[in-house]
C-alpha cells in the first residue's frame, strides 16, 4: 500500500479499481508556484483521462459532466453528473459553497427525508468522514452495510468544497434507491454544526430540501443545424416572481403578422441569470386555430382575471424542465407552425418554485425556438393518449394507489394511421396534483409488446418532453394503453376528471412523425354504465345518490358513501365496462364510425415488470465511515 510521507493528513481511499492508490491531502511541503502549477496540471490531466476511460464512451463527451442542476434556491449546492450506459454507473460531482460542517445528498421515493438513500459528509470538529447511509422512518441516519456510493475525490475549492463520487444504477441493496429512466426525487441537507457520530444525525434537525430531475437522460445524437436556421424567444416580460412556494405564470404573445409556415427543429431554455433555482419548468402552447384572436394576458395562471379562452391554448410546442438540455427533433422531421390554418397566438407557462419565499426577484425566462423555412421531409405531430377530460372518470378519496386507464383502440388506429405507421420519438406525461405514476404500453394482436414511456415516480410539478431511448413504431390495428396511478389520501371527496387543477387528467402527449389527421385518441367509461353503478350504490345505501336528470356526475360522486363495496364496484366498472372512444381529427371532429359502447381491447398477454440485474462485483462492506481530510470552515 502506498504510504503518505511523514506528517501527512488522513487518507481518502480511492474506490475505483483503476484508482488503487490512496491520496494524501495537506501533507506535502509547500512547492514553488511553477512546481505547484505543473503538479496541478498533471493531476488534472490524469484525473480527466481516468474519468473518460471509466465512462467508456465511443466518442469524447461534450463535457465531463454534461448535466447540471442547482439543488437549493440559495445556490449553495450544485449537482453535475455523467452517465455510463456501458457500465451502468453515474458519476456525480457535488459543488458546495460556504460549507459549515457537512452535507447530505441522496434520493427517496417522493422526496421525503425519511427512508432515503443517502451519502453523508460531515465533521466531528476534529476529523471528517464520508459514508453511504440511509434514513429510517424517523429520519435517523444509519451507516449502510453495503457501501455502493464510492467516493473518488473530495477537495476544498476557492469558494467551498467539491465531491466526486459514483454509484451503479442498480445495487440490489434493500436500503438503496433503484435508479431508472423516470423522475428522481433528489434530497439534500446542510449541516451547520459538527456531529460526533453518524447515528447522532437526524434529518429533522437539518436544513433540507428536494429537487426533481431525470438522471438517466436519452443520449440521442445531435443533428446539424441548417444554414437558414432562425431563432425566436418566447419569454416572460420582466415578471416579479411571487413569494409563494408554487406559482404558475401565464403570458400570451403572438407571431408576427404574415408569419409563414416554418418547422421548429430545436428549442432550449433561456433562464434569467440568478433565477436558475427558481424556474422549475416551462411550456409553450399554441392556441386553437378556430378562434381568430385571443386576449393578451400576463399573470398567474390561476388568476380570476385570466380569460377563459386561454383554456383553448393547449397544443404543446415546447416543454422544458430543470436539468433538461436542448431538445432536437429528428433530422427528417419538424413541428410546423405559422401559415394558413395555424393560430398566431402562443401561451408561455412558467412554473416558479420558491420554497424560501424570496421577495423582489424579477424574471424574464422563457424558451428559445430554432426554426427553418426549409421544411423537412415530415411534419412532426403531437397526439393525445389517455383519458378524456370528463368527470365520469373519478378517484375515490383516501386512496393510496387508484388506477385509471385510457385506450387508443385498434379500431381507431386502423382507421386513422397510414399503412406504413407512425414513429413515436418523444413523450410528455401529464396528470394534475394527485398523479403518482403514468405508463403507456403498445399492444399488438392482443399482446403487450413494448413500454412507450413510463414514470414510476411521476410528479405533476416536474413535466418535460422526454426523448425516447428507442423510437416506437405504431401500425394500424395497434392499441396504446395509458394508465395513471393516483393518491388521494388527503381528500375528503372524490376527485373527478376535468380541466381544473383540482380535477384530474391522465394524458400522454406523444411526439411522432409523419403527422396524421389523428390528434386525440382517448377514452372514458360509457356514461350509461356509470349510471347503472350509481343505481347499484343506491340499492345498498338507502338511495343516497341522486340519479335524477338534474344531478351532475360530479354531484353524484360527491354523494357516494365510500365504503369498501362501493370502491371495489367502481374499480370493477372501470376494468370491464364498455367505453366511449374519442378518435378525433385535428378539427376536433371524430373519425366516421360508431364510437360509443365500444368493448375494451382484449389483452391476453401483459408485460412483466423488469427484473433488476444485480452487479456482479460486491460492494465494499463497512462497519465504520471512511475518514477523509478536509479543512472545514468558510469557503
């Protein structure tokens, strides 16, 4: 084993196989400036070579850490990461500014500090320690017997501290979080004072928070931009960010008069400097072409002053969320906007996340569109899958995981899709506040064949258009099944489907080409069968539900006594009753045919949940944290 010279500080074991030496910190005699510069350059060069080799990329990455997000609204913590799909490992770099006594970072199911998978770096006032840890149901921190987070480097910087560490996607450690393609709820904490041991730390006594991100990004090759590419910025006009934790801000603008047909081929976020941690996600919607004009508006989306007509500005042109890079369309396709048959009016929606209730911050963030007048081979289209916005689809109160499913049936795809089919390359999942999981599956000949998109940790506060890792081909006769899982534990009444934020949706906006006339392929339970359900409820509950014509479906659901029998009956209704199909053209007119009282698609074979492949190498087992050498204090 390599030994530090006499008088060296505490050692940091390097845990990569190819980093077998131990690094000594604060132990060498003071070199000259030239020697120090040479040593630093050599060390950095060696580190970069090792990291690039570890990532085993066939091409040099755009940067060692192409993905970045601020973790906290004060800018104290910034996370960067890189992905090795070959090794199934993520390398993380955590930059800490003004650190006092330690830092906590990790992941949990919904962003809770309890039952979280963590790393801890802290000091007892004399020595410093690093550990792979976990928190129990009370927030108490414990050392993980299986050390899957591997510390590679920790050092002081000019303004704080930098940690480099890695972790496999899958560890098969019951205390660890399984990193998948879906949304990840990152948690963090800042230690303001020393702790004598890991077990002395409880998350309830720390300054903590959460941030949502997709860690496992699709690594799609970047297409070249054409020579005639132009840009247009859709930005909020110097908004004074409200000091509320959550604000959705709406701004309506319009394209220049006479703006001809173009293709959007790329877009990216434009964030006002200093607001990177406050701007959570943004979307640009195009308004419906059936209206000649839309009122201009600039204010909170839930304002009573917002014109009702803005509810018809729902056609997604672009969507960005924290941590997302620029979005490129395939070289052969682009989103058409402008010209005849297209509305000139656009609505920008910005989600501000301000948990510290910061006041006086102004913002002009938005989305920059890249477009070309040289139209590509295919128009890219957006198709809505899932459930119709209707109160007949409802979730009872006090449910932890209630599932609703919407169908795009074989009858609709047979009629509306071209013989050569369509190619889905991106997807945006959407629910309102009680949504917890969303999945869309492709079925063919009665068998589920492929997951189009899935998010087992979905959050309504983190919505982005995600490039699929593999393009999904859909042919006439195929079925697309979209299921959403809801949690209504905090509700006293049923949550019905609808447009309002306190109502619910279950939607997958799939991006595909070539564009067809089919814009909406969704379903809902047949209303007649729902009324039979209400009659059945009355036969067991003393006629508590009004089935008279003047009672709305929402009022009927409000009257249901939610005992176990009525809950189970509603689940059965949604699983077996005929549906009403909305197989709609862009004009909102249904394709010709009979679409009411349609049977549910017959699925004889379903996909099994993937089984995690455990890594072959054993993680390091420890009974004590790793000692590291850091000079603590202000950065």
